C-alpha cells in the first residue's frame, strides 16, 4: 500500500478490524519509510451485473432504479423498501451471474414483496405485469387469497 504522506510503496499492518457497516475491513498501517500511520479500507469487489430488458437492450444493474420502483409500491405500507432491494441485490450477487433479465429481477422483487406485504406486492405487480383493467387486479387478489388459506 502506497503511503499517502511520502509515497513509499511498502507499509505494515498494525491493526485490522471490521468497519462499522460490516462490509469492509479497516486497517491501520505504518509506512516503513517515514513511520507515519494511515488508515485503509478493504472491500470485496462485487461482480458487475448486466440486465437484459424486454426489448433486448442491455444496461448495467442500477440499484437506485429498482429502489425507486419498490419505494412506490411500498408507499405508506409497513415495509422497508431498502431491505427488499438489498435482499434482491444480494440474491443476484449470490447467483454469480453476470447477466440477468429484467423479468427475472421483477419476479424476484414480487416474491420478496409477497413475503413482506401483499398490498405492496399487488401495487408492484400491477405496474410490472401491466394490469390492463380491474378484472386483472381482482384475479391477482383472488389468487393471493387462495394461496393465503
């Protein structure tokens, strides 16, 4: 690790511990040239995921875009949208795939929402599945009620 003070390319680790968020390692280092101490953080580099949209176009997975849709579905509901998106994102990374379809992501979100809140699930499904009329809504709600019994 290059020293930020003198630029020397060698240092020793004095102390290592998990960071407060638990997603990285905080390391205290000492430069072997000037003796000054500095802190570095080490994190795991997540694999980049590409999303293939319905029209065939590919784009990089955007957590904020997904979060926006889930927040709308969870509006005024007792659901933590951030948690839902984190669960979905972790599952995507755990699959170790570099490419996934938007349909697969949508189905995964609906599965997570169905576990947490049926109203948020129906809201998300209505946009995701492009419900055309009230009958489609009613059918989805009846299916939910059947599975809930």
